[in-house]
C-alpha cells in the first residue's frame, strides 16, 4: 500500500466520513483510500460520537473533526520525554552544587553518583552540562565555573637553576616521588590575602591522595612556617610515617626549611625558581582555596572554623584525578595500609 506507515490526514478523514455515510464497509473504504481495513475501523471508533435526535432518539455518527482532534491529543501524549525533562531533579542538584557549594560540573556529577542520589540513567554527561549552560538551559553561567573562566593557554616551561640553593634540588628527588607511586610526599606553599600587615595561609598538599592541610600563620616568615610545622608534628601521632618529604618553592619563608627537615627526619626538596608547575598539585589546590579566599581578602578575618570548612570542602571533593574519590577517603586508605604494616603480630 502506498500510504503504509503514514498517519491519516484530515482530508482522508473527510473521505472516510463521506464513504461511511454511503454505507460502504471499512474493507471497501480501505481499498479506495489504499489503507488497511483495521486503520479505517480504528478511525471510525475514534471519531464516532453519540447524537440525540428528536429529543429522545440517540444515534452514533462519525465526525472527521472529532477524529482529528482526538488524534492530535493522543499524538502529544505519545511523544518521548526529552532527556532534560527526565533529568530535571539532577540538573537542579547540579545548579545547587555549582552555585552554592562551588563545585565543578564533573565534581558535582561524581558526588551525585557516588552518594547514590541518582542512577546513571537519571544523569547527563559533563559535556552535556557544559552545552546546557552555554545554551541557557540550566541556571549556571560561565562566571559560576571558576576553572572554565581562569583557563589560559599553556606557556612554554623554563627551568632555571637557583644559584643560592642550600637544600636539595628537586632534581635529586626520587622517581617514585615524581611518579606518585609512594604515599607521604607533600608540597608546601603560602597563600596571601593582602600584601602587607596581614596573616597568611600555609598550605600542604599530599601528592598521591591530594589531601590538603591548611593552617593560618602570623607572618610569611621562617619562624611562622617552622612553628606551624612543629605544631602539626605534635598534633599528628603518625607524622613520622605520613611526612616523608616536602617540596617547596624558593621563597624566603622556606629558606631554612631544609634545616627543619633535617631535625624532623623529613626530606626537603626545592623547586627551580619561577617553576610553579614543579609543585603543580599544591598550586592547583591553592586555586580551589581562592574560590573562598580571593586575592585582597584579609586572612586575619578568616575564623578557625571557616578555615576548617574550606579544608573539609577540598578534602571531600570528588576528583577525577584520583578515580572520582575524595582526598579524605584516599588518604584514610593509605593511612590504614601504613598502620597495618606497623602492627606487630602477637606471639
């Protein structure tokens, strides 16, 4: 049949009404219109309504307009619900996580799946989320995505040798540290708010697990850095096993860090001048801190509780680089391995 697979048109419905009025059977009408007889029967059933004649007599009549109206109504219901409509709750969750919790699309999506808030069929990909944002289909703008806004074209890397370096150069660092095969190797830096007359945030990032430690220190100087590290050493019972090495830049506040390391049993390595990528783990984490502590903000205004909240936010962030785990989860796993190795079997 020529019309097989095609829906009836209003003109065909009018023809069905005329032929049905002449007393022709659905089979005959189908032959004339090149339609299956069942298609005609279904259409007659769909468009037939009861009519009252002479105030008491009721007859059934087929009306093409009625058939067309019911067809269009059913057609609207039969359409497949779009993916965005199916994932409305997930998209609202993403909007909240990005705007209120300052998470990236990837981190928010990972959190939704890891915590079992949504099934895979109820979520969309990260690329789709970016497309929805660009098309205005979700209430997230580029300014709400710090990582997207700040990305710049990579520049060529230069390595300069520090002529005045007294400690170990990063060039002496073991390959197992460079390739992140071993737990317990950290990177250190200072994050400043105002350039003068303000306190400073001392940040430590573990290279393997990306575990972050943030401490506020009075000044950006040697005494403050050493004091914070000594306090941390007293607070952590497993310090000697967790801190095997620290890599720093060439700032004056770290000039005597190698002396502190010698006393504390921690290897200290210095990156090359103007080579922040050699401490990339710490630098990237400092960018996350800047979401809550922009340049020009006074560090002394940050309460201890607020600093702990920022630290916890970073350590509970689901990250692709560590297999969509959180740093806190990964750090605890590695710590448990160390503790199990040090358990002395009972005799």
